C-alpha cells in the first residue's frame, strides 16, 4: 500500500532556457550598451612592493581590552576596498605614501582599537565571543605597504577593477600566498587594518584598504578614511570624533526572543551542506563586473512601467530573476533574497550616535519558489525587494535577528541565495587627502556570496555608471542585453 508521501509525490522538473525563451514577451527589447569585464587581464601590470611595516598611534593610547557587540561578533572576514585617485596638480611635491602614512598614525589616536588584535573567549554556552586587545603604542599595529606600478593608471583602464587579478595586487594582507582566499575566511588572527599605497607612473595613486569586518561596517570604514583625509589636510582633530559603545548597542536582550528570522539560517550541524551550496555556486558561475548607464536603467523602467521604484529595487529584482532563470533550478526549489541594510536613522536606533563606527547593517531576507520568481512579472519581484528592505523598520525583527545570532549556533542559508550590498551609498566625496576625491571607490574582489553595487566614474569625464560585481552563470552577460 502506498504511503501518503508517495501518493502526493510529483515529478521534479527543471526549467530550461528553451522554455523561458519560448515565451512570447521574452527577448523582444534589446539594450546593447551594457558592458562587462571578466577575470582575463589585458594589461601587464607589475607592482613592486616594499617590505610591510607596522604603524602605531602617534600619541599614547589606552592599553585595554574592548568588547565587540553581538552583531560585530557575527561579521567575521575582511572587507578589501580600493580608493582610486587620478593624477592631480595638488600632488606635486608630495609623496602620497608619506601623506597617507602620517594621516594613518594620527587617525589611529582616535581609532586606536583598529591597531589592536582580535582574540576569542568561550562563554558558558560554548559560543565564541570576540574582543579587541588594544596594545597601545607598542602592541599590534596596522600593516602598511608602499608600492609602485610600472605603468600609467589610464593604461591599466578597467583592469584595475575586480574581478581582474590586477585589482588584488593593489591590496595587501598577511598570508597572500592563499591567493585571495583570506578575504572569504573567518580567521581572526593578524592586523585588523591593512593599507597599501600604490603609485603609478602618471602620478595617480590607489589606496588599497583591508579592514576586518568585525570592528567596522562600511559606514565605519568611511568615517575612518574621512578622518584620515581631514588630518592629512591639516585639521587638528576629526569633525566626527569616534565612539565605541559596543556593549550598549547591537547586543541581545537579557531575555532573548527569536521570531521572524528562522528562515534565514541553517543549523550549524548542517555546515557541510551549506558549504556544498557555496561550492556549487562557484562551480556554476564565473566572476564578472557589469556596467549599467542611465539609458539601460530607463529602458528597464519603460519596458515594465516601473517609474516610481528606486534603482536599487529595479536592478536587484531584474538581476535576481535573470540569474535564477539561467541557473536552471528546480521550479519547486526555494530561492532567497538578502539585502544588506543599515538601521542607522530608523526608529529602533534613534539613540545610535553618528560617531558609532561598529556594525549596524542587517541582512533581511525573503524567500519564494523559483517558479514564482521567474513566472511572475518583474513588478511583483520589485515589490518583494521593497518588502525585504523594509523588514529592518520593524523593531521586533531587528531585536530577533540579534537575539538569534547571539544565542543560536547557525549559519546564513546559502542555498540559491541572492545577496546584495550597495556600496555607492557610502559616497566618495569625503576621502580627500589633499589632492581631491577619488575617481572611484570600489570593492577589490568579487565575493562568492555577495553582489556589490558601486558607482563607476569614467576617467574621460563621461557619465557615471552603475558597477555591479557578482558571480554569474554562463550566458548571463548576453541575457542582460535583453530586457524581458
């Protein structure tokens, strides 16, 4: 006699690109201006690096241990960024590496924990808790490297951008023999801050910065680099003096209550399957950077009559739908959207100081069946993106998220996950060391588990573009030139 599960069983079907392309409305509207770059170098970039040195605060700072928030404790890994400065007349007579080095040692007086080291303790429930060991002027230190390139910045062109391997040469870390895998690692050893200053033949400069994510989010990194710029330009003190307060914000409640967030996580015991999901993602995709201009965005709006949604919502909905389509997943499988969203300025965080540079970003998520995502109109997907972002407006969601990561041994569910972070909101207008703002401010790598949005400014002064770094399945670049 058949069991109930056998009676209810239906055969699993996989969508094929033939099925999708056979639908009447598909591929009728083309956009040809979208361009992409991949990991194939077209410029011979050779960089000579000096021996690294450790930089300490310019004045005595406290020797102490400082706690991290529960949210900080959850973010483990490095954030590698590039600040790209074209040649400027104000650079004449200045050594950019010296200017940045002096600014760094001054800024570390205010941000002295960044010169410290992480260490871990185990709580009564067996969970790891991170702290920062601030060693003052003699312990730890930030890693600093001078470098020179044998080519002009303009000759490198887009090769300076990820996923091109040239981009990784512009940042330094301990353990570079791992071929960039340290950026995906959750290791806590070594310096919290690495800085490399690379001078090009033309006089252009690239500041490569790697910060451990547990001590600062994107906003915090921006505050720190802005402080370096202010001190380099002669200010006596930063406009915004940083505060720590990690034991007062982003911590679990005394009586944790977890609701609403369980579908985002997998049990730590399922880590092997989670790793398999990431490995499958890497095998089925390749790293690329995509550039969209205003005409591309408007074409997408016009085709779907989506004039009122934000650019983030529109592009996220389209990319999520397009990538899921090309992955050829089972229609009944569940796909996940995560939007990295800051809670600064929200109702629940009215008391968060502007000078707080710890982590304040969450990853609200939504799920839907693959069938629903690819069959429903793009306007429906846009609405789901909107609802996902707005979850952080709910105080109970935020508290539950922190309670969960503080009390439960779990991992973010990586199965068919589409996670997006918008770096363009950080802006590049505050990072002036005396020779103007950077031409571009971008991630140095393409992550296997995160898509980044950035603003890309052309060296010839042309229109700014939206730059997207991600891993994509075969055919994705061609598919983007067709607006469904």
